[in-house]
C-alpha cells in the first residue's frame, strides 16, 4: 500500500509540472521587413521563460529573466522570439496568468528573433484589434 501511495504521489507531481510548463495560444503574428511589416498570419505560439527554454535546448543561451515565444513554421523550423520583458518571479514556470499579464492593457507585444534571422522584429497579437479585453484564443475567454 505504501508503494502505491508513493507511485501516486510521483504521478501527481509529474503531472503538475507538465500542466504549468509553457503555454500555447493562438495568436496573429507578423515580422518586420525592409519595406514595413509582413501580412499577419494565425499561428499557435508557445510562450515560456528563458529558464524553461534553456532547459529544453540544454543550453544557457537564453536570458533567465526574459519571456520567449516559439513560432513553428515547419517540423524543424522555429523562430525563437525574445520579448526582453523582465519577469519578476523566480523559479516559476510560465502559465496562463503570465500570458494574461503580458497582454494586460495591450493587444500586441513586439519581440526580437533570438535564432536564425537574429534581431528580426516580430509582433505577436493576442487580442482582437482595438480591444484590450478580447483574446483571440478561446481558452482565454
């Protein structure tokens, strides 16, 4: 019976870690070009902390204090966007409250690509145009 309790405890702890690590949301994204800005397109964007990104990539390349977004184009092509937006809570994985706080009072956030086309500007819009309250992803309603 004690063994079953330990196994259940381990399963619960593992599932809690998975529930709060990174957040994926549907957003409208565009990137900056020499002539302005690309057309927006809808994409599933994964949001996470620099600490989580370092663990996933097994590097220490990404700033522990920043939030990041991953935009996948193909199976092996991803743009890593650095928001250069400082997080204040240490030892906390990105969750939906962080997502809501990032977009509190604004519809979009700019960021810079941290891989591939380093420095390319990106704009990630999480809310309906001109509405600081209505998120595009129905999970945030």
